[in-house]
């Protein structure tokens, strides 16, 4: 079987890719990558996440290649996979933001003045600075950009050339570490709410 195909011979391309043809895979990739990227960028509004979607879609194509020979429309299949990956990214982002918001409530309460508890804001400030110094380099950089410079997750992602999900991951870990440090320093966060 020859490894040649035209953009209009979709069945032949699917047959070739099912037989592990790198040529057919590359051909399909070149033919559809820009459209998938455009769909992803419109939905996610993030070049980094859109690139991840393109990679994920074509990884799925490669892993599913043996089962795709009966597809009626490869283009529709690629669009559905791209859309599903975009929705999956949204769910991940939403879950990360919820976790960050949960930590933010605790953190914001932590650094407010509580005169009824006799706790000095300066003590908390020093404790906070010490807690920040225990963070990894990535966590510290993300924490400072988001919390101290008030940059959005998207701005931090662009600035550090990482995905917004990675920004969220570093921020969640930083907040956990700060909370742990303060708790281990003898301060019970939850006693502040009593």
C-alpha cells in the first residue's frame, strides 16, 4: 500500500493512519491543526491552553487511530474532541479557582487585625514574610505576582510563559505551605474565627 493521499481522500488517510503511517498522521495534523487552534483560542482565550488542546487532540487521534477507520467525518471528530478538551480545561480551571478562593478566605482572615484576640498585625506580617521565604522559587514568584502585585492568572501565565493551570497549581501549593507554616508556628487559623 502506497503512503500517498489527498486532502479529499479522508477514508484513505484514516486507513493509512490505522496502519501506523506517520505520513498520514503528519498530513492530517498539517491539514487540521490551525482550525483546532482557532476553535480552542476562541473558547479558552489563551494561546498556551489552545496549544495544549491541539497537542491533546492529536495525541488522542494517534492513540485512537486503530478505531477510526469507520468515521463518517474526521473533521467533526476532531472538532468534538477539541471542544471536549476545552471543556475539560474549563473544569480544571474552575476547580483550581475554587480551591484558591477557599484558601484566599482563610488567608485574608489570617492577616486581618483581630484586636479582640490581642494579636498584633505586625506579628502576622512577620510570620507571613517568613512563610513566603519557605516557598519554592516557582511558588514564591507566582504568589508574589498574584497576591502582592495583583496580576491576573492569565497575566502571570503570559509573563512566566506557563499555562494558567500551572499558575493555579503553584498558587494553591503556596497557600497550603503558608497556612502550614503559620499553623506549625503555633497559630491556629481557625481560632481566629472564634
